[in-house]
């Protein structure tokens, strides 16, 4: 990148650049993390998938009136009007979001429609989910009677901690807690209904929220394969691990080779990289109904 931008922060996947006191550029790389460790290999076009899917959901939510977003635009021409020269940075097209700065709510706002992952392990052990009572008699992959809002802490480093509602209220206050819960459940309902139309189950997803000029907005990525579990509906069977369009198969591969989830990461064979890239591209096409080649940067 030849643009003279002020680097603010790099996460496991995204690089953040500060434009001024009100706006940021979020660039989604092709880096892949699993178990909070970034792999040495990248997944082609992964950043474009995450950005394109987020843009899709934000636009749909805006149309149906489900909350607001910090996202302003992903259009390279519109970004160029704010960041002169961006139009020539072709490698950034389709993976860059121009966003408003937000005062972030320090919660990971997870909504679970199905029993799986950490929630299933806790449920099997204690009959609870995030230390809260859960319906008895559920098998892995079973739907909850209603989607559950299950927050976690947002750790600066290391692992997030699953918490119950009372602990979340202590962290952010009741007013903010109720606002993010309502917004997260509304977005999940929108996503689950839309994906059901194309034969995909939204098993769970994670949102982040912040405040812009006193208004609650969703920030960062929205219902992507990195932040969600997306299952082909026809292949979901109670008690069995389903195939998926997210990065769960990659986590499963890491477990199958015996990696202990600590750095350094193992080398990832080309065939695993290619299969993961294909899964991300299929997720984009299933969600949006368009080929990835049509998205910016294609």
C-alpha cells in the first residue's frame, strides 16, 4: 500500500487506519486465525468475502429498518473521495470499509440459535449455557426454543470469557445491555430468516456494538463466516457435527492433526488453503446470491 495512512491498530484479521476524529478505514486481510492464533498462510480473497457479506447485511438491515451501522461505504470510488489515491490501490478494493468512529461497548454480543461449540460442551457438563439455565433434553445442533443472547467479555488479548446476563449488566449497565440485546436478536432474526430462504442455517453469530453521537450502531463484521456458524440445512442432523460454510472445518482439521492450539501454528497444506478459500467464496455466494467475482476487487 502506497497511501500515507496513520495506522491505528491491527487485529488478527483487520488493519485499522485513522483518517480523522470521526472516521476510520478498516481493511480485512486474508489472514486466518483459529483458536486465537494467526496462521502463517493466507486464504485468497477471504478479506473480500468478509467485507462483501458485511456490506450485504448492513444494506439489508437498513432497508428493513433493523438498527444502524458504523459502516459508511465499501465503494472504492466513494472512499477515494475521502482518501485521494485509494482508487489506485486495487489490492484494497472490496476488502476496505470506510466507517464512523464509535465508542465501543465492551461485550461480544453472541446470539445462539442452535446448541453447538462451547455452549454444547458447557450444556453437556452442567446443563447451562453461559452459566444460565437452558432447556433440558437438547442434543448437539438442536435449536433452542428461542434464540439465546449469550454475551462474553471482549478481551484485549487471550480468550474471551463467557458471562451471564447479570455480569454483563454489571459491566455495561442495564440500559446498554438491553439495547445491545435487542439489536443483536433483531439482526439475528433478520439473518436467520434470509438464510433459511437459501437453505442455510445460522447456528450462531457474534456482533460488536458501539455508540456514534449517542446512537447504538453495529460495528466491524456482520454475520460472516468468521463471526458465525453457517450450516447447509439439508445436512443438519441432531447429535452430529454438520458440514459448514464457515471456518469450523479448518478448526476441525487443526484438531485432527493434533495441534495444541498454542503458537507457533502448524504449516497449512495448499489443499487445505484451497478448500478453505472455496468454502469462504461459497458462503459469499450463498448469502448474497451473487458470485464473488462481482464484488469490488473481482
